[in-house]
C-alpha cells in the first residue's frame, strides 16, 4: 500500500485551536456531556414552574422528536449537541411528570376531632415531645388511606412505642397549610411528594392495639431511636440534641434557639448531615484502615492497601448513612464518595466534573422532586465550585516552604478557600430559599469545620463502637466539648454587626439565570468560562430587585399588612399568628414594620392608610361610613358585596378563602393583584380550594 494510506495508531488528528480561549474544539466536544444533567435540571424546573398540569403525551412526544433529531443530525456537531440537550431536557420534564403521576392523590381531611388508627412507621423526638407517622391510616374507622398521617403526641404521653406498632388516637388533623404570601414556600408540595396527607396533634393518649413486626426498616429505625435516646440521656441538653442529630439525624430535638445560632453563623450545614459528614467519617476510616493494613506485610503482598482502605471506608459510610436514615442528601453524598473511592482504586482522578454530572443524573432519575429544594441546589453548587475552583487554582496551595509554619499557613488558606468556594456558591441559593445571608460564614467555618472533623465526629464514631459495652459516655464527653466550642463560636459570630442579613423574596428567573451562569463558570475551560460571569451578575442583581407589596393579606385574613408612608403596619385582628409573621419578615426586610392589634389602631373599626388609598374595615358594621374614594378596601371579615365598584379592589375573608394570600402593588394609577392561587396554579399538590365538602353544601 502507499505511504499515504498508512496510519500510526498512536497518532490523532490535530485538534482545531479555538481563537477565543486557546483550547481545542475537541476538548469542548467532551464538555457537552457535562451539560446534559444541566438540561435535565432545566426540564424538571420547567415542569414544576407550570401553573397547569401538562397533558401526559407532551413528554413522550418531546422525547421521540428530540431523539429522532439526534439520530437524523448525528453527523452535524452543532445540531447533534442541541438535539442531545433537548432530549435530556425532555427526559427531565417527563421524569418529573411521571413521578407526580405515581404519587397517590391528596386526601380529604375532615374537620374536627377524628379517631386516627394506623401503623407507626417512624417516631420523631421533638424538643417538646414526640411525633409519630402513621402508615395506611384509617379515619373514624373508614378505609385505609394511601397517604400517611403525622400526629404530634400529647406532652407527657410516655407510652412505649416502636415502629410497626398499630395504634389509635384522637386528634385534630389539618390539610397542608397554604403559603404565607403569594410565591411563598409550598408545604403542600413537600407533603405531596413525601406521602403525607395530613398533620395534626393528639387530644387523647395513644392506645396500642397490636404490637407489630417492624421488618428491617423498622428495626433500623428502632436502633436509631435507641442510639438517640442514649445520647440524649448521657449528654447535657445544650449539646445532646446536636450530637443525636450528627449520629442519627433526629434533628427535631434541637431547640429553636440553638438552631438559629447555627443558621446565623452560617453553620447550618453542620446540622444538615450530608457531604461534610460522610467525607469526615469515610476519610477517617480510610486513613485508619490504610495504616492498619500497612502493619501486615502478608496482606499487602496480596491486596493493595488502597483497595482495603476504600472497602472499609465505603462500608463505614454505608453504616453511617443507615444510622442517619438514608435521607436524600446522605444518599447523594454517599454516591459521590463512592465515585471518589472508585477513582482512587482505579488510579484515576478522585473527584471530577464527570463524577458530579453522573451523580446529578442519577439523583434526578431517583428524586426529581428534590431539584427545586434547597438541599439539591446548595450541595451541587458547592461541589461544582469546589471542583472547578481547585482545578483552576488548587496547585497554588502546594507552593511554599516545608516548615511547620508554612504548612499550617497553607492548610488555613486552603480551608478558607474551601469555605469561600462552597459557601459563596451555595449562598445565592440559600438566599433564594431562606431569604437570608450570613456574611461571616468563612470566619465561623474556619473554627467549626476543624472541630467537627478532628473532635466531634471521630468521638461520635468511637461512642457508637462503645455503646454495646455501655461505655459510650467516655467518648460522648469529648464530643460534647467539641459541640460546646462550636456553639460558642456560633453565638460569638451571631453577636457581630449584621451577622444575619434578611433579604426580600426573589422571583425564579434571576436564580435560574444565576445557576446557568455558574454552570458555565464551572463546566467550561479557559476564557470561555468567563461567559458565565455576566449571567451570574445579572442574576444577583435581579434577586435584589424585588419590591415589597403595598398591601398583603394572610391566607386566613387574621394578619393584614398595609404600607403607610415610611412604615408598614401589620394589623392583627384575631389571635396572633407568629408563624405567618416570621414568614412575612423577609417580605418587608427593608421596611420599618409596626405590629399592633387592629382594635388598638383603628378607632371604630375604620382606618385609612397610604394617603387614603387603602381603607381598613374591621367588619360589615364599620362599612356604614362610606369608602371615601379609597382604591383598596380590606377587611378580616366577610363584607358581603359592600363597596364593590368599578376600579376598586375589595379583599375580605371570602377573598383569601378562595384565592389564598393576596398581595397588591400600586403601579401608577393601577393596582396589580397577585394571589397564591394564581402563583401555584392548578397542580396535583395544590389543595382543592374551596374544599369539596364545603362546595357540596
């Protein structure tokens, strides 16, 4: 054959140099795989953002069309990539819709006291008592329901319960509460996908009708409850609940004040058992196992030490995940840690963007409903920032002298850099989900994370190993000292000025734009990744452009907020609703808020606000004096048609009964009305309102 037809197998065609970034087009071709989970995320978020349930045929048709386009245009690089992204977006959309269709429909929650009977599937230890979840419940002797019921037991009801027991109790039950303001967090969606149909509180003591066999899941639950009980009994009330949370993830026992201290200092991730904890546990086990394997020459001649250490670390991580309940964040973290160990065994890079993309793809397939939640968004953004940040700048932490001062300085710098990357990447999503920012999170984490890694969790592991010997107190004592030190740090940081900055709620589009910009920054290479910076900046600016409403009415109309000059007045007409007040705090984060009882502010049940544009009426009796040209009339009671007129907005008890919370904004001469019903739309997880039983009457 001629020399021109001879090829060397070791050679590759020359890649085309990119004039923009200096990287080859071949390298960018491989990066498209990393954006496929991003497309799936977009499809999932698009599904949950709809205000109507789409037809069931849309996703299959979109998948077929995108798949056909991918096959048809396979030889065109640009078209192939666009079709692949469209295909994965359709897969994400369809997976979210199929997950919704697989869930049982909401139940019709009766009003008043009912007798609830069912099998105990879990028991939560609260700071003020216990809460049980009942599977296949029966209400007033009716048929078994497909959704669970969660009941808080009476304080002092100490009857010994275990998973698998069949009980009955009389309780008040409630349907999922409606959001405190239009666009607020939907508890209905949370309960819909968690399989809960109603929550409530007991008005009688629990009666066990049959002791059940819990099975392996119930046995594991009993073990976790026993561990938590022994930890709480052996440690002071200030540190015991935190230790029980770290070892069993029964976080409900943590007092609200301590939880807020962690949140204010930017240390809430220490209580959210996930990647940090799995990494510490598996890293400690990996180190100990590798050192122990090195003591046996015969063992090392047969099996490499890194394989032994990886197996021990993964087994320990699996046990820790079981003890903490196999909740979604811990399972996701365990999967990522497993990929890291697999990379170590194979001699490949331990933590990579492809591993992160694979973990995201698997989790979306398993739990698509977790994508709109804070855990998914914050954890994946943090890991993406860590991988990309150390890929770009990590080598600089290996530069310097070999003295102990230089090594210590590099370790402190690396820890600060890690906190900056993880906290900075997750902070916008935390701000979107929780409407708050902690500016001193790096300072707090510089102390709290080493304490957790070197003292708290290692001592907790030793305590678990000593529990069969009833010697756990020996290890729980130093664990408590470490937790007390972390609490001291959290409280100190909380006293600093502006330790917790409350911001207003943000619409969804700036966060979506910010997330896409972060994906470009983290997944692309060279100067091309800088194309994501403008999107991040625009997203952050968009998050800060939210405007508080001029009038806000709670779902029960018991709270009415009205802008009055430089302040916002919140009028309480019935029993104070502290929960709704707390939810309203970020809505009026930049305003001076005055809270008072309506009867103390409005003489005769009438008040005018905002230069007479808003009229507050305590009830129909106060409507006799006319409206005086008010553009908006609000009342916590039914007005029954009073003051209805062209161009006038009237909101009363019936208005929020139909539409949920209502917000009004003045735009020049117009009044823009936003309702919870309009924001949530008609989705399977949105309660049917007004209830069917009420309409039949």
